[in-house]
C-alpha cells in the first residue's frame, strides 16, 4: 500500500473530510486528492504534519503493517445525550435548582458550537463531561456543577454574567474563569493574573482543574504537537499549583485534588514520552 492510499485509508477511518484535512495540513483539497490518488507525492518535510493531522505518526504512513490499524480513534469519549440525562436526573433528585437552570441555559448558549477535532462533537460534550466528573470525584455541590456547565458561556457565547441563572457566587466563578487580556499587560502577564485570581476562589479553582483535566485528556485529537507542548508547559506552571493549593486552602477537596492531579500527571507524562 502506497503512502497516498494510507493517507486516504486513515482519513476515512477517523471520519475526516478532505476539506478539514486540507486545512490542518495547510494545503488545498486538490493537493489532498492528488496525494490520495497517487498523482502527487507529499514532500518529506510535510510527513510529520500529515501524520499529526491524521492523529497518528510518520511510521503509520510508511510501515507495511502499521499498528494503528488495530484501533478506531474517537473524539467523543462519552455521549452528551446520556450525560445530559444523568445530570438532569441528579439535579431533580438532589433538588439542585441552579444546576437545572444552568443545564438548559448552557444547551441554548452553546447551540451550533462544536469541539475542535475530526468529528463534529457538540460543544456541550465538554461542560457535561466536567459536571459528570465533578459528581465522580465527590464535589457534587449545586454551585460547582452549575459553574461547570456555564464556565465558557461568558467567554465564548457573548453572554453577560448578570444573565446567568445561578447564584452570585457561581456568577463570580464564571467571570474568574473567563480569560481576557488585561489592558496594559502582556498576554503572559494577563495569564498569570488570571490564574492567581482563580486560586482565591474555591469554586473557580475546582472547576478550572476539572476543565483542564478534560482538555488534556482529549487534546491529542485536536492540537498540533507544538500546541500540546505549550499546553503541557502551561498546565505544569499554572494548573498543578492550583491543585496543590486546594489541598491546603480547601481541605474538603483533598480527595478530588489527588484524583485530578493523578489523572493529569499520567496524561502529561505519557505525552512527554511520545511527542
């Protein structure tokens, strides 16, 4: 099997369109078709980018019997429909009024938005997974779950904080989690201030760590190698210290902090070895 056939096989396997693959490799759709049909041969310097766009490595493109053929890779780890129903049911059982209101508000605010990656995964998969994760690690407080669901709506959906159907405490946490470059500061200085402010909020701290845990778990399907490396650096510089701070400042989150740190460290160290 030639390299063009392997590109075509892998692209179809991960359900990526020609157009999406062309964007991720910075070529035209005609060039992609030329590769796949054997009319063109990719330059050697492009092989790393092609492999990453296909969520594989150069060995896959060149091997006679690539090991990656064993697996179907997915952008969606869990069904947003099932997670939505679970949270809806738990909010009724626990009488979590903020969560019930946030669930509906989140769904409406993120309508038509999708996660980055090969498949068109509805954006709400992300906040729903965070909320389910919060339940799983034992931080199932109404304000925390509601903040998980709404943590991106101010930054990404043009929503004002006063519109959020939750408590003042949860609104403040959502605002702290909404990054914005500060006037007079560089982006890096703004980022440092952003994370310092999050540390001072119990809700914002746990939600930011749940957010980062979810993001690093799936970044291999959507990030370039350089972006993954930068994300690892940022996580170690800013997010791991939030977890360490929570153990002492918010001792009720000690178990959750350990579980989140274990998960994040496991993913980060694995990626360091394969990047």
